[in-house]
C-alpha cells in the first residue's frame, strides 16, 4: 500500500471485512474486522478470529500469503474474491439501498441534513454547538475557539440535548 495518512488508512480499512494473519508465508488465521482504533501514527485493526466452517477462513487457511511483496512492511493489502459477498450492506441513511460503503455517495449528507432538520430545528449551528458541548462533557478536546461561534443565549438555553429530540 502506498504511504497514506491516518485518515486515509482508516477510510480504506473501514471498507475491509477480513484480515489474513500470516506466518512463515502462509495464512495461519483469518479474522473478521469489527473496528479500528488509532494509536498515534498507527491504526490498529480490532476483530475476532473466524472458526472452521466460515467460507473465507476455510478458503484461505494454509494457503500462501496472497499479498506477497518486496516491502519490509509486515502488513500487505489485497482484495480477496471471497470477501465480495460480505462487503455489501444496507446504506447507513436507511434508504433501503445496498452499498459496499457505510453510505452511498451523497447519502451521508442526506442523513446528516435529515437529523439536523428533525433534532435541531434545521440549524446546523445548533448541531455543532451540541456536539461541542457533548465533547466537552465527555473529555474530548473541542476544535479551536474560532470555530465555535460565541453565543451566551444558546448556551444558557440548551443544556446538552438537541432542541427538538
């Protein structure tokens, strides 16, 4: 894989469903990827090892590493034909269409706008203020102050919940 930023790695890896664990040039285990976590300049893949009977696991156990390359990086990337059927899932906006990503193109924006309309009376500003308050309450650093418009009235009225739940 070419050099990628952490964000690019996370976006790319979030589409993957399986990881092959290689030992001595052969697949010794197959895991289902369930999530990712970032640790400084590295991305960790979280998952569970598949047991006998899973079609991807059974196809790859004992076979040579399909991503053999001349890199010194112990991590290789490739597409596995057996993954295709597991990549498809319902679009995250709940439109009922099928996608190989969390959202079909443009549907993430549609889902965001729908929630802003329903939960924040159509105000993206109220949404951002709510996110900043939630982040602060949970110890997550918020963005620089210049990205948070100053409004004493909004802070006094809204105590951490959407204005129209």
